[in-house]
C-alpha cells in the first residue's frame, strides 16, 4: 500500500471510525479518488460512511449523468448516496442577490455547495496543490465556521491556528488532546476532513491509473477541471464551456435581464455598461471587445452581439 494512500485511510479511520462520515462528491477527479480510498477503509476497518453530492443547477450534463451512475453504483453496494437539491437555482440566486456572482462575491458557493454538513464529519477531496487559497486555509481537519466554544478551547493551543478566513485548522492530530477537542466540537461546528490534502497532481494521476479509477467523462475530453459552468474562478476556460453549452449562456443572460428589473424595482444604481442582460454577461466574462463590433454566425450572417 502506498504511503499517502495508507495515511489517508488511517486518517479516515482515526477521525470517523466510531461515528462514520459523509463523503462530499463533486463529480470531479479528487472526489472519485476520495470515494475509492473510503471504500478501502470500509473494507479494511468496516468504516461506516455515506456519500452526498450537492447539485448546483449549473453542472455540465456529463457531470449530472456521471453522478447519477455513481449513485446507482454505491446504492447497489448498500451505501447511502444523497443528491442534495438547493432551495434556489443559480438563475434564481442571481435575481435574488441582484448582482452576478464574482470571484469576490461567491454567494453561489455558499448557497449551492456549502449549506450542508453542520454537525457532521464531512470528508472532502480538497488538496493544497489545487490553489494557494487551499494551501493557506485548509488542513487535514478544518472547522470552517467555528463557534465561540471551540475558539475558547483552542486559545493558546499550538496544535491549532485560525486561518485568514476565520476558520480553525488542526495542525497535529497525533496529539490526544487535539483529537479530544476535535471529537467534542464537531457536532456543533462544520468539520471538514481532507485525507488528500498533501497529494500532488502527479501522484494523484498516477494513483488514478494504477487503481483504474473511473472518472467523469469530461476529463477524457481534455477538461482539466469539472465544476459549475461559467464559474468566475475558471478564468478563460469559461469561453470553452459556453461554446460547448450555449443554452447555459442563454440562461445566464435571461437571469441577468431579470436581475436588472429587480435592481430597478429596488432603486439600485446600475452601471451604464449593464444596460442589458447581454451587456452584463459581457462585463461578467471580462470581454474586452468594443460594443458595436460585428460578428458572423454559423450561417455567415452578420450581427452585433451586444445590444
């Protein structure tokens, strides 16, 4: 057994062996590896677990179908697999918040992905290698929204630190006092357990090949990430996403049109460049092309895209 694999399995058993845990499945490669690791812990130690996928309403169709297949596979093994549907879709959230989601205003993540898990041991496929933010704000165990009781318990304890997002990162799980604090506080705090936290990309892909782990088919189409279509965190990849899924582009523009109506009703000031839903979409996509430029459609007709 590989060292990192063994460490991940032992972390799961140490943190969840007595109470069980919920595996967070995004439909991405890290989640697929995580489920594979957890199944091994289940086979070795009898680790009880269930799986949860948060349906965002802007997942790629391939992701939706892949998750449904995963649900069937795990339920056939007698493992509970829940697909959690949000109270509001992305399109409704845009209208309700009266502004598009951005890198800084990520209400979509809070409402669509992060609104479950309180009082649970929620296991994720988060890895430090994925971003600087995760490297600085995540550990093998993280409390994302700590209550005062926990903050009082860790005061002056060198085995914890408060990250810049206000969460608590656990540094030393070998310490018995630390484990007691984590165990006593998880029911009243949102607890994330990240067994793959130190896995580098090269090892992850090697492990996927070695273990023959089935992935979301989008990776076979050359996609490096699988997430919400149009996510501002995806940068320039969004253009390729909307080229593949033009109906999502149309849905965003319709939502932006409704958002502008709600802003007017509420007396909110709106920038001139947000004159229409299409222009909001252009701003949102950081499109630097000038208004009035002409383009050709697939039939060779000339049109002005942003009106």
